[in-house]
C-alpha cells in the first residue's frame, strides 16, 4: 500500500514510518525538517515541503492512505505565536485534506490531542465529552478534527481522529522528561519545576502510541470516528521528577515556579477513557515506569 506521512521526520512520525515500512508499505514522507530530528528510514522516500504553502497533490497521487502528523505540537509556543500555530495546524491541515480530496486518497488519519477537552470535569474523559479547549493548540487541533469530519462526510474519505495523551519515548526532543533530563545534566543538585508539580496527566510510551494508531487505522468501522489514545493511569509531575532523578542517580532539591499550571493553556489534570480503542483489541504493553527507564537510557546514549 502506498502511504504518505506528513511530519514523518518528527518524533511520532518517524516511529510510524518505521512501523509502516516494516509492514511492507511504500512510504512517502512530507516534512519541512524543522523538528530537529535527523533520523531517516532508508526505505522511505523523503520530500521536503511546507504544508502551509507548497503543492502536495503530486506527492499524494495514487496514495491509498495519508497519516497527517505535521503540526506545531507545543502548547506553550501556541500561546506565544498563535498565528504560526494556526497556519501550521489549521491551514496546513486544510491543505493536506484538499490534496487528499483532489487525488482520491481513501483514508486520512489525523493526530489530534487530549487538550481539545480543556479542563474536563469527568475522569477518565470519553470521546463524547464536550470539547472546550483552553489553549490555541487545542483549538487548532479541534478545528482540524472538524475539517476531517466534514471532508469524510462530503467526499467519502474515511477519516480517523486520534486524541493523543502525552506521548514520550526515544527520539522525543521536548516534554517534561526531556526537560528534566537536561536540567539535571547541567545541575544535578537542583531542579526547577514549572507550576506546582501537582499537575497529573496520562502518559503513553511511543511504542504503544504507534500500535494504537495502526489499530484504529485498520479496525475502524465508521466512515469517520474519534479515538482517545492514552493510558489508564495518570502521573504527577513530581513523580516524574523523582523517576528521572532516580534513573540519573541524583537527589536534587526541587523548586517550583508556582501555580497549578506550568504555562498558559496547560491543563492541570488529564486522563483519557480508552475503552473505545481497547474494544478494537488494543492494549498498551509498556508500563509508565518501564517507558521512562527506556527513554532516559536513550537520552543518555545521545548525550
């Protein structure tokens, strides 16, 4: 099967490309290579393009499926530069969908986010819970979901929206664990934590994220559907700080910037209901603690 992956040179995208290639797909990666990741799969074709302005139709010709991962993934920077976030996540998604429509792509998988729910009062949060994002990032991803839903219904393109929890693991170059690791490498005696350290969220290792993505892609029944992708447990930032410190064999003094949020748009508590995805036969295999150990070991090998 010929498959296109936008953002396939990024953290999650590169793992997805590896998995698709291993399953025999002919994979074309469309990426602007701004993620800073240098990893490439030798069996995939890479095309350097900007989804906000470049023509994508020639790259999508004769493609059966498109996985759209290209985005500005940072909640914090979406507040600092809302226009850039809009251009990448809303205009970029529209351009990808238009190219898919013009080239008769059969199935589009869109990577969305748990932040579309905002500060949900129901935990775990199911897919039918009202979406009230409190960040520009969450708003931009919800707009992308809406466009995919409209294209699925208007043009008979099968659409899958995946609301990811916090995904972590090898090749990730951002996030709380990445931040703690590098702070502690510079100063193993002190660790500054954004917010109050009590933020409590769901985290999922990249290997389980990819298996969830492909399960939804293969087994979705409806022409358009939404799936939460996360774990059944939530972990505090303080607990993560303790785990990372343990893996580095250091005992730093913690300090805090204060407040229940680490930055503008930060959701203090998040836990997704993943029963819908589990009903398709998916189940995570890597525990949170095991995933942290694997990721920190990888970060050590890179430094």
